[in-house]
């Protein structure tokens, strides 16, 4: 299964609460943090909520 490398690129300060909570749910706490997640519909939905705060790339 494909994995996704998600990196936080922008701050959550001043963002809506649901966006801050989505970052935390993904395991991102600060700018530059990186997590690797399985490519599942739930994760894709979280990514779609905050595309302006993160960078995503596929990892094999």
C-alpha cells in the first residue's frame, strides 16, 4: 500500500479550530514536523482540509 509523507509547512496560529485539530490528529505539532501515514480515505480527507498548511508526497 502506498504511504504519504506529510510535512507541516505553515503555522496553525490564527487558523480555525478544526484546522488546528486536524494538524494534531495527523501528529503534526510544529513547522517542519514530518509524519508518514498510510494512503487511506480518512487521511486523504484530513489532507484535503488543510492543503495550505502542509506538503504531501507519496513514498513507496
